[in-house]
C-alpha cells in the first residue's frame, strides 16, 4: 500500500477509533442540581398544657376532681367562676387522658390562660367540644373569648352517653392588639348546674 495512503488510513482509525470501540466514558448532558425540598415549619401551640394532661390526681374512687375558682392546679391554667371538674377517662377525652367539664360542683366555672402575642398578627384558636350527658340541660353552651373577640358555642348531647361520647372541633380567629392575650372558656349553663360543656385539645397557633 502506498505509504501516504497508509498514513492517512492510520490517522483516520486513530481519530475514529477503528475496530477497538470507544473506551472513554460517555459524557452526559449537564444537569441542573435539584433544590432541596423545603422542610415545613412545625406548628407551635402557644398554650401551655393545651390538652390538660398535666394536673392533679383524680381520686381512685371517682371519675373527676372538682377545682374551685382561683385554683392553678392545672399547669398553665387558672380556674375562673365557681368551679370546674377535671375529668378522666370515665368520660373519654378527645386527646390524651384528661379534659375539662366547665360546670363543677353545682356551680358554673371556666378556665383561662395568658400567652405571648405579636401585635397585628392573626391567630387561630382551636379546641374540641363535647358535653356531659349525665344531666340537664341537653344543649351545653360555652363562651370563648380572647383579644377582644367573643364566640359562643353549643353542643347537643342528644343520644350520647359515657360509652359513646362524641367530640366536635371548634375554631375561630382573632388579631392580637398587644404583646399578650388571655384565652378564656366560660360555662353558659344555668347557675348551680353540674353537667356542662366539655373542653379538650385547646390550641392557639399563628
């Protein structure tokens, strides 16, 4: 073969990789790095002991313990009005093992808690609502107030008993007008009543 032709063939094989295949690693298109998935910010309950799990012992021979107005036996909460009942699993709570009956020993009461806020910020108040089926009235009424906002709620106990206690979610919003606010749940039962609205799983979130 002509030496010039041989040189040309040799150069072409070297350039094209004749017979040996391309052993180099193929290149892939440049990929844009994927942005990390944002981690959602945990929802923080501004209330202390919102499900009332911290609190005094319930006597072994009872399903509740009565707390008079002025008591701070439930951490984070002040008992208001006449009295409330701090109830256990005899009337199954909606969350955990404790809940509040806003009617105590033949007197109506309430609970309140003060927490930190940012002026101008809108907050969501949520809680679970039920009612004591052991006595009248059939319709249980309560009032929730905070930051200048007042909301009344009711619960119909028709058809329920200790063994099939129902709970329903309730909520409302308010806009903070200062650096703190006080949430209050108050019974609207007739004076001297002992079977009121139940409250559990309370929260305030921003």
